[in-house]
C-alpha cells in the first residue's frame, strides 16, 4: 500500500462527508421554507 492510495482514500472520504453535509443543509433549508409558510398562516389568525 502506497502513501498515494491512503491520500486518495482520505480525499474521497472528505468529499463524501462534505457532499452529505451540503445535501443535509439544502434539505433542511427547503424543509424550513416549506413549513414556514404553513405555520405563518397559523400565527396570523
């Protein structure tokens, strides 16, 4: 096993960690915007 293989694996795992983090952030933001409209109607009554 060479150092290049270990470095590539570390970069690959970092890529997937960042990818999943950005996906979760986007998913949470869309969910917040969707629910905000629903609950804004409830609060204005």
